[in-house]
């Protein structure tokens, strides 16, 4: 008797399952098609991005390898275009190459390229902060104290690993201007930081003891 009931229950479940597929055949086909399209789209996009990355890497490498100081025009053009691609790897490298080789003379143009990295490129948080610091470092010989602080404040007002570097840059900026009291305040902020870079902290102590101890 129990076996007969089991057989009947099994047949009933099978019949219900069969009817479910028959009644929902259209919806199941649509759902399966959408799923396949999404899977194909995902892998196609992934392959496209990998190819795009490969092409950008190739363009960067060829541009820098073929760089001739006496004929910088094509190098500058290609590297600026790479910066504007907003790639997390090659856009920063392109800008650094431009700066290290002094290929762009216009300060404003360099700042526009820095802003391209900082505002439009999907960099990790601390890589973004590094580029803010580099922008401050680049501008420190040209801008006023208010402009320098405006650039660096996002780091100075955070807990970034680049905070002590930024404070040191501002402290040295004031020291170079002969504003010793302001410099001293920023050096002391570094010493008060629990997570300050050890080399930065040591350099700050030396500056305070040697030049600002009065």
C-alpha cells in the first residue's frame, strides 16, 4: 500500500512538473535567452576591456621607448591622450613621464591633467591621494600658500597614509619662505601623528631641533 502511494505521489509530482514547463514554456525560454545574453555580454565586455588595456599598454610602451628629446611633439600628444583615457595604470604613468621629462611647460595644462586623474579616473583611494600629493609637490614652487593648502587639504584633513608627507611639504614650504612659526606648527603636527611616516617624522625632528629650536 505504501509503495502504491509513493508511486502515485511521484507520478503526480512529475505531472505537475511537466505541466509547469508546458504552461510556462514561453517565459522559461525568454528567461533563458536573457540569461544567455547577459553571460555572453559580460564575457564580451571583459574581453573588450582586456584588449583595450593591452592596446593602451602597447601605445604607452611604444611612445616612451621611441621618445626623442629633440622631437617631443608626438610623445606629448600620445601621452596626453593616454592620460585622458582615465586608465588606472597607464594614465598616471603617462602624466609622470610628461612631468619627469619636462615635456609640458604650461603649468595650467599639467594641473588639468592632474585633475583628470584625480576627478575622472577610478583610482583606489590612496592612489588618488598620492596624486593629490604629487599635484601639491609639483605646484609648491609656483603657487601661494592658500593655493597649496587648497590642493593638499583633502589629505591634510583625512587619515591618509600621505598625510605626514603633505604636512611636511607645507612645513618646508613655509620654512623656505622664512615663515618659521608656521613651519614649526606643521612640523609639530607631524610629530603628533600616530601613523606618521618614520622618515618624515625623523626629518621633522631634525628640522625642529636644528633650525627651529629658538
